[in-house]
C-alpha cells in the first residue's frame, strides 16, 4: 500500500469523524435538520439507485437466441436399441 492510499484513508476517517461530530451536535441541540438531512440523503440515494437500475434494465440490448424448430417426433429414436 502506498502513502497516497494511506493519506486518503486518513482523510476519509477525519471527514467521517467531522460529520459524526456535526450530527451529534445537531442532535444535542434538538435540531430538526440533524435528522432530516441524513434521511433526505438516504432517500435520494435509494431513489437514484432504483432509477439507475430501471434505466439499465430499460436500455439493455439483448440479442435474441436462435429458435430451434422442434417437431413432435424429434425425440423418437427408431434405431432399435
């Protein structure tokens, strides 16, 4: 692991700690936004994910498989074995 990855990991940890501290301060101040903002972010994330899945399903190109003509007597084997 190189130093850049380690630095990015510490930056992410520091960012998460800062957001957690802001959330805790908002809860202690009984702020409406402390609950509404994370819930809104989560809802929009889920809606975006569902929209992306729907778009992917709607726009996927699937090649039709070749059809095999099966006649009613195709399974009969009259070889006498």
